[in-house]
C-alpha cells in the first residue's frame, strides 16, 4: 500500500553501519539497488550544492522502516559527513526512495501504474507550480517535502531527512486526533485548490494522471482488494447476527473492481489532483516541544496521484487515519472544515469554473461513497495490522496460502473488528453492500 518516504525515528530499524559499495538490505524482505553507493551520493551532493569539490568522508546506511510500515518501495536512511569547497566539514541526513527493482514479481505488478516515474514527475514539475500559486495569494505555508535529487534513470528520489528538523511519523496504530486531522485537511484543501487552478490555467495539464489505485488501465491490484474483501467475508461470517453481511460482501466479489473504478472515473463537478494514498504514514508531524501538540504537517508520497474527485482523498483519509471516536462521529465536521478552506483558496486564486456550494459538494461526494466503505472495511485493516511477520507487498498482492493467511490476520485485530461491527450495518443501510448498486 503506502510508501512512507520520510520516516520517524520510532520506525527506524537499528543496524550496524553498512559498506555502501554493497547493496543496502531493507530488513529481511527487500534490498536497495547495487548502484546506491558512496559515489552516487557524492555526485548527488555535488549537483545539489553546485560544488564539484564536495567529498564524502563517511557514509552510513540503514533501512528506514520496518514490516507493515511500507508496501510500495525501498526506503534507506543515509547519514553522511562531507567536506565542502571551503574546507568545512558538514553532516547530512537523507532518505533515498527506490523501486522494487530486485523483486521481479513486485516490479511487474506495479509496472502499469508507473508509480515511481509518476511520483518523480509530480515532485519535479507539479508541486513547485502548486507552491507558486499559493505564493500568488501570499500563502507561504509549506505543504510538501522538497527533493534533493530526482533520478529518472534509476527511479530514485533523494530527500532531506525531515526527522532531523523535528518531523516524525504519527503512530498508525493510534490514528490522528482532531487537531492533527485539521492540519492535514487544511494543507490538502490548498493542494486540491491549487491543482484545480493549475489545470484550468494550463488547460488539462493534470488530466493525464489517470492511474490511481483503481483505474481503467489495469486490474493488477485486484488480488489485494478482492482478497481483502474475501477475508472480511470469512471473518464476519463467524459473528452471530452478521451472517447476512458476510453473504453480501461475498456477492460483491465479481463487481468489486468495477465499483472502485467508478470512484476514480472523472465525473461532472469539481475535480482535483488527488494525492491518492493519504493516510497516517504519509504525513510527517512536527510537535510543539512545550505543549506536545501538533503544530505542522508535511504531506509525502505522491505515487498514486490521480485527477478526479476530492472524495478520493477525503474518504480515504477520514476512513483510514483517525482515532476511532472521530472516525465514527466527526467526519461531516471535518469535511466542512476542508471545504471552507478549499473554496476560499479557489476564490482567492480567481478560479473561473463553478465552485459548488457545500450542499452540492456533499452530493458530489455521495456519488463516490463506495470509497468510504472500501477504505473502512478493506484498507483500514491493512494499515492497522499488528501481525507483521508476513507484512510485505507480495502478501498483499499474491493469492497463495501465505497471502491468504496474512489477509486473514488483518481481521484478527480487535480495533478492526470493532470498526466492522459498527459500520457494516451503516453501509448496509446506505446500499453500499448491495451487488446491484
């Protein structure tokens, strides 16, 4: 599922320093490429600082994340010491994000989504334009991480390690409180609004981003989504009084991918560049040292961006990333908070197309509400999974016994079971479990 670019110290795996002339092993389940060497990082530093005399004198590398934290790539934390052109000694802390090039199964499965090249394009060409649009209205709020290197030849990105500036990843097993959710939604609203304006000014420039998690080009992720649906049905069938829901979930199997594709189809109404994978592990939070309260958020990981409804991000975020109480009771409040900032930013940027009222925005969202059900029942269990021994990309995407057992394990979590017990009756009353929807 999500690739979490820029880390928290909590999630780092402590290992001895590695000789970077050899591959960097990411845990015991994936490997960084052989080209990630001292020479590569030295060249990257020289290009970034525009100083050809930079020389690395020490470089350590270690995996950035553990099992269950990262399903979409390889993340390596790099620590360097290097001399500058003036002879001064400087340290640097970076995250190198690379593809699963050493895993043939993962590479072929992801190929139609083109997630690595897409993310590089977004970081290099799109996000700087969105930032410039905010500056037009004197809004200098930092929303995104900035890259040091965008390497198309090797499908690699090099970022500053924001953990060294106090940004950490919140606990995915706990979820976000209302204050943190509002900060994320404020930044998401500005990202969405500026993307709508950019697409209007540079006519249709973002509409080629049409390969979200569900799309009309490939069904390669069906083993994950349908496999989780089947696992949910097996789990629910064992609960007295929930047998009818288990049968309804099972009946969705033949049409499930089509229902997901309809969410990502561009519909009448306002459309934006959706992040596509906005959840707890794709935000970095900076806390106030005195109060312990969140004061800033950076949104990361743009592999699944897609031109479409704001509902893609709103339903995904609100149904995957909140603490349980807010997940169940505060979504409408948070949607209004988002909408107020979204519409205000569009107005300030003189968006020429129609800006919907809050009521009409809700009507547009309603058409995509399958995604709220999908995220709550199929994605939330993966993201809150605590049985991480088999938690890797292959376990999500394969259909063998190991993969089935991993998916079953996702539904053994009491937190996940509580969500299903509460929301299945709700989704049933909304018709979202019906095979004829």
